[in-house]
């Protein structure tokens, strides 16, 4: 059989305050189109369906809309697990009847030992869990780490292996040897969430979620699909997509996705950014992180640039030296508050204080000085 492996949809996630539902909907639509075009027999989603435990209503609506498209309208078997961003209690609602439409959503550790059998393959759907969940399930106080828990989990799974079938593990954790990017929640505490890859060797294929880079781990049978979108500037150079796995020969092929709006970094001066000859050559509607080469203070910088670059995520200074010099100057004249305020006003507005404004400033400073003496 052939199945599509995806993960880390993070529906409802925002990027520096920007809503990504439109981008997420477009990416999931691409995944569905690919699944249909390649005639896969099932779609696997390896956790983090939502970005938060209590997703917003519009995020839930989008998820429901896409699941209906996959599973009910196009009759694609769907195998999914909860990730560390999901609430397993909330996702668990409705699962007793989901399986009647070949939608298998596992959110509890106990469900991982009930393999889903499709064609020649047994799928073991292991939702995200903490070591104490395994400690309680196996009644074993000796289980302290996730690696120890995984040993017991896999031993139990192997008891359900059918020798004439392929065995696929769907899971959501950090496998040893991979690397993280900024948009994954940093949940490591003393290596708790690290699983040595050699513990997974009994499976023909391990479909992982949790890390957003599909190249995070180079292994013969263990694979991250990565997220379908770039969720942090550190992911700028990553190609996002999904895998299609063929169980007949255990081959896997990566299929890239095209974002509705890409994420990129620009290095330029303020003057360049405002020049039509410059910005007409770039995709101004993309999510942009600007590295500014100017050294001086530029009033109202973000708002001015967002007129041209509507999805501007942030600005960082490549050469912050002048701002440091200005800070030193401010410290030197800290004993003259009137000069500090006057200079700051001039830097922000490119104008000097009027006569009336100077009078108001003087009265304000006198009032502050009086209050300070009284205290």
C-alpha cells in the first residue's frame, strides 16, 4: 500500500501576530490534492493538529472542514494522533464513531496497542505522552524517562505484530540525533523527551511528528515529515512538504508544498526598502523579516514599511553601533532632563520644540522636581 505522511499542522498558530488560517487551509488543500493525484491508500498525521490545547473556534472550524474533505467527501482513511500541542481530552471527543468512517484518531496511550490494519500494514498510533502515563499504564514505578517508557511501549506493541504484515509506528517525540528550530516548544527537561533511534528498529517505518524540518534526522526507516508551513524565521531556508511511503519496498518520496505566502529575510537599507525599483522585484506580500543596514534612528519605522510590506514580521539592525553611541550621549547628559527631552523630540519628529512646548516642558519638569523633593 501507499500512504501519505504529514504532521505538525498547528492549525490556529499565529506568526508574530499574523493569522495563518488562510495559509494553513491552502497547504492542507495541497496535501489533499496530492493524496488524490497519487492515489494513496491512507493519510497519516503524526500529531500537533492544533497549535494550542484550547483552539479558537475558527481553528476548529477549519480542522473540521478539512477532515470532512479528506475522510467523508473523498473516502480517504485518515490515521492521526495527538501531539504535545493538542489536548488529548478534547480531541478524544467523538473517536468512538470516527473509526466507522476509517478516521482513526488516537489520543490515549492504551489505544497505541490496538493496531489499525490497512492492506498489508499494521499502523500503531502512539499519541504524545509523558513518562508518568506509561508508569501508570504498566504499573511500573521504575519508568522514569521517556526512553524507558518507549521500551515498555514497543515491547507491548510487538506482542500484537503479525509476522506477514508491515509494521508502521506513528509517533510524536524528539528522536536522538535530530535538531530543533525556534517554533517548536522547548520541552526538554534533562533529556526527558529524547528517544534513542535504535529503540525503533523493530518497525519497518516510523512516521514522526514534532520537529518541523523534514531533514532533521537522516535515518533509513525513521522519518520526520516536517511542518507544512514555515512557522519561524529560522525555518526560512527549509523546504516544506510531505512524504509518500510505499510499503511494498519501503521507499519514500518527498513532495514539496508551495506556500500561499512564503517567509523570507531581506537585508537592505531604509532608502532601498522605499525604492520602487527595489521592492517591485520581490514578493512584497510574503512574510518578511528585515535586517536593516542603517545606523541612525528612523521614526515610525515599522508602520512606514508596513505600507509597502504588509506582512512585515520584524526588523533587526545589522549595524547597531550608532544607537549605542546615542545611548552613551544620553547617559552623559542625564543631568539635563530638558536637553534629553528636547533632543528626543527632535530625533522622533525632525522638528524642534516650539516656544509653548518649551514652556509646558519647563512646568512639567518643575512639577516633577517638586514631587521628588516632597518624597
